[in-house]
């Protein structure tokens, strides 16, 4: 992910130039690069952030050569006579896609159990409660709300599915938060790479 951080509009302009330069370098090295997500800047043709997907054999090496603080050295196209010529952008690798947990009932181990409490002899003597374990994730659910095993089994399956979906959603939110944190990690100065027009 490349980000102009919270810098001035020239940083968004510099980001657009640096992304074009990165894509040209990738084409020259035969490394596939695809724009997955862009956030437009205030002016046309500028970006506040760009999320790139880099693939192929040399992806890690190529990404490392474009990681860190990047500097675009050029006078401001928006403020004439402005003394500053260094516009900084940050580039960091980040998680883009979180793999969803696949729920398959064949992966669930169902164990009938007995439970105590109100409900009379049927509940105390028969194994109507269910302990369901999703083996790949280790998630366990115990259901004893109904007096019939089949009803408890259905509830357990639904609860397992909901818990796995909630866990996937939490992982996705954490990955997205980590991506947005990159915007605040821009360090101005000491660039890893300097590019000029």
C-alpha cells in the first residue's frame, strides 16, 4: 500500500507519479502489478492512497525495493515559488485478503451429552444435549436448551456457523485497521528511494 499520509496536496500528486513509476518498473522487470483500490486526492489525477497487488516469482524482492519512505523531488505544480521540492510518500506491504473459514458439517464432531437441571427424568437420563466441535478451528459449542437431541444439534450447527463468521469478520476488521494505520506512519525524511521527473 502506498499512502500520501496526511501531507499536503503535493504529496497526493507525488503519489500518483510514484505509482506510475512503480508500474513502469514492474513492467520492465516482468512483475505483474494490479491496482486493487485507490482513494482519489483533491485534485484530478492524484491519489491519497493506492493498494497494489504484486504477484509473480519476484514479487517479494520487487516489493522490498519499493518499500519504506519514498521521495518525489520536483517543484510544486500548485504553488509557484514554493521552496519545498521533496514530497514524501510511504509504501508498506500489508494483508489484502483474509481467507474465510469454510464451514462443512463433515468437519464437525457431534458428541451427545447429558445435562442436569430442570426438565425432569427425560433430561437427566437421556443424552439430549450436544457438544459440537469444529475440528479445523477448535471452536466448541454446547447446547442443551431443547429436550430433543436433533433440535439441539441444529442449534449447535447454527451457533458454530455464526461464531466462525464472527471470527472471520473480526480478522477482516483488524486487517483493515492495520491498513489504515499506514496512513499515520509516514516518516518525512531519510527516504529509502528518491525519484525525479
